[in-house]
C-alpha cells in the first residue's frame, strides 16, 4: 500500500493512505485514512530516514488497531532540512503588515532563505485589516519592484483583499474553495504541498485553522514588550485542504540563518536575477560590490540589504576556512538587529543527561530489532 507521511514524532510515523489503498475490502473497517507506523529496521541500517512528506510503501497493516510498518521510501523530488520535509512544491512565506510592523530587511532575510531552497516562493501579508488601502497599495507596488506579487489577507476577518488599479479593494473569503477570483490564495495552494513559514506571531497557525476548520492548532498572541510572537508550533505536520492540497505548518523563528555561499547570494534576489538575465558582469567571479562594469550594482531598493547579507556570508565563509571544525564546536546565534554571533557548544555527554525522548527512541529501536528477529 502507498501513503504519505503527514507527521513524525519519536519513532512513529502517521501515514495518510492513498485512495487506492482505502478501496481495499479489508480496509473498510478503518475509521480514519491513517495508519500509525514504525520504520523497518533494514531502513535504519541503510541510513534511510523517513521525513514528513515522504511517499512510502506500508506493509503488514493492522486495520483494527490502525497500525503498520514502513517498508520503503519512494524517491523524493525535493528535500528540505530546516524544516525537515520532503516533496514540497512551494513555500508560502507569511508576514504581518502590522502588529508587528513589517520590517523590509527582516522580510528580505526570510525571502532570501526561502529562495535558497529552490522551491517556488509565494508571499502572504496578514492583518491587512489594520492598515489603510493606500498602505496596501504602497506595499503592492514596493514588493512588485522586488519581484513578488503578494496575497493580502486578514485571517481575523477571514478575508482576502484583491487590489484594483483604481485603489478599490475587492474582498473574498479566504476559505471559499469555489472562488472565481484570479490569483487567489486557494488557487495557489490547490494540488500542491505547501510549506508555510514566517516569524512567530504573524498568523500562520490561524490561517491553517481558517482553511481547515476540522483542526484546531494552538495560536499565541504577540508580545507587547518584544514586538514579536511566541512559538506555538513545535514540529512539522501536514494537513489536507478541502481542495486536495497539503499544508505544512512549521515552527516560527524570527531571524533565519543565511548559510548560502557568497557567490550564490545574487541568485536569491529577483532584481539581481533580472539584471543578470539581460547581460553579464565583466568578471565571472564578480561579487557585485565595487567591481568595474558590474550590471547588478545600481539603484535598486534592496541593494543595501544584498551588501549586508553578502558581508555576513563572507564572514561566515572565512570563519569556516580558518577553523575547519567551527561547525562542530561552535553554534551561530542571531541577536537583535540580525547580527550573527558564534558561541561555543556545550559537550552534550559532559553537561547534559540523556532526555526521556532519547531514551524512549532507544527503547523503541530495540523493540523494532526484536520484532525483525
């Protein structure tokens, strides 16, 4: 039988079965289209990990108990490590235009990180009911110059705003799966696996609750002192849309680490890509800073952000070259303002005792090996 892994916790995998598997006569007694599965020991021996989004083959189903065993992981067409998810088609980056206020540099950092995955990047701006139509028009024109056409949303009101050219706003229900509006959020999500990400407190979980009323994800308020949200999502999980798409809710974070190579950075800015598509710089290894005859350097809004991110990437590359084991002995933390700071890692075996989750996983591994004997 085939299925898709929709959740992973400890050594257990929640698998949503394909429609063909549910049509089997022996599956008629299954109350829900899910099996709670373990991983075959032979997969562990060959180093085959199972991720959320994986398409898998399930063996020996226990229809009464709702259990099974994953025997094979089918080839992936995409793979993300942070968050760990396979076969995703696109990223929906969610930000708020107010409460907290939209910071262009923070938004650019998230956009660059999303572009570095190689997936299609979509942008959704939430809490649009808190700003004026003129402010929405300003952000539409500004983001269009960046190379993005955002969706304007109000999860609180359950509405999507469609801006007309004469500054008029057309409103439609976000959860209306029969909407005829062109370029609607529902159309973008249909028949795709979408990873929803963004800072904490911008309404990611609330958006999923609105799109999929059958679930009730925990949501948190924005801290008045810090001006940002608190983490409510703890692990990655896929949820099915009525339009047959899948949404992956991911833990929020406020400053993603830009770990790309300096020479790759320009490819993650649509403005720079457009300039490079029309010609080439004088030097093949141009960093687009102060080299002569550079076609990227110029008067575009996010060029200063590009220079800041480039300096950060060069600094990180130099640190790794000077100390080859820097990644194993140091961890990089992002402080306020987006500044990176390296801190030494603690020796886990010396300073920390084994967690109960680790002990539980070890016990489960032993049980799996005994079952295969």
